[in-house]
């Protein structure tokens, strides 16, 4: 028999219902197999069945991951970092989940020596036997302490990323504000990202680097000397075109992302081959590059 004692009746009910559903779906349960006592205790009579034991372990794992894990992350955010705003907590949690799900390789490198899922499964394997009685809260407090340390590292990395993202958004908004008050020096600009970055006017005549430098608003560079790219972002903001045709074969690169975030509906994305197709419609356009 396995007996799990919960402090929270809601946790006990949630675990019982999910375990009942799992066992029922595989014809492994009846009233003698699974019992719910006193709103806090879940009992499972497995009769030395390995299949039953594995089912209990899997449901216990899913219960922790789906119901408890985010609560623990939030507790770390509040107690260790004083993030009490639910909106901020949710944004950081989304970053944490993106790492756990393998969608952020750049951040995963900072926790490459950690594996929360495997650590949790290992703790469950060490705990569960054919006959055992334990308190869920004691299990969390004592057996999961190493796992909590790992979770804290995920929180730390995600907070750093969240702060950087907030700074980036403030930077983008500042540049949008700068742009909103400017009159366009040229209505249309074509920007080619192909073995360097090249600017062209509406008729595909190349705008030389020297000319671009003359167009740059010096206040822009003096106010944002670290963040503003003088090769691409500064000329575009200074020219403030009504429409930017940006040609690249990698729309996800950081520079393209930043241009897209600043200029929004003014930006039209196209491929590098699209640039040469469009340029052919202007047979007298200058061909030489900077």
C-alpha cells in the first residue's frame, strides 16, 4: 500500500482525481485499489503490481510539474527576489518554461549542468516503494531541497533575462518617441543586408556611407551612445522614412528584430533575391556599392 498525506485538501483531491482517471483508463482501479480518506489522505493498494506502481509515480510526477512547480517558482520569486506583482511573476515564469521546454538555447547554457525533470524523477524513484506512507509536505521540505536549489538557479537566470528584456523595451520605446516627432528626409529607403548593410533610395541609387553620416542626428548618438547602431539604426531614425524595404534572408537576427520593433508598420520585409528582382525595374540605378 502507498499512503500519501497532504496538508492541503485541494492538493489531495487533485492528486486523487488524476490518479483515479489514470488507473481507470487502464482498467487498473476499483474502490479497493484507490481510496480517499478524510480529505487529506490518498491510499493506493498496488498488490506488488509494477504497472500500478509506475502509474502512481507518473501521476505524482505530473501532479508536481503541473500543479505545484509554478507555486514553488513564485515562492522563490517572492521570498528571494521580492517580486510580488503577479504580472511580473507571470512574465518571468514564461521565460522559465521556455528554458525547461528547450526553446531558449541561449539561456539553457547557463543551467546546462542542471536537469530539473530528471532530478524530480530521481527523487520520486528513491521515495516510492511497494509499501510506504509519507507526508507530501515533508517530502518537499527534505527530499526536494537539492531540486529547489536547481529551481532557484532557473529563477535567477530568468530574472536576468526579464530585466534585459525590460531595458530593451524601454530602449525601443525611447527610439519610437524620437521617431514620432521627425519629418521624413526621404519617403522610401531600401536596406540590403547582404555581405554588409547597404542603403538605397527610392530609385535604387545607393546612398554612400559619407552621405549617410551627414544625415545622422548627432543628438541621437549623444543621448544613446551605447545602444544605437550608427551603421543602421541611427541613419534610419535620422532619415525617418515613411517606408523601409528591408531585404534579408534571416528575419530572426537581432538587428532585423530591432528595426521591426522600432518602425513597425513602416517596415516591409523581403528576401535578398527580392531586392535584385525589384532593382531590375530601375535599369538606370547605380550599381556600385560602398
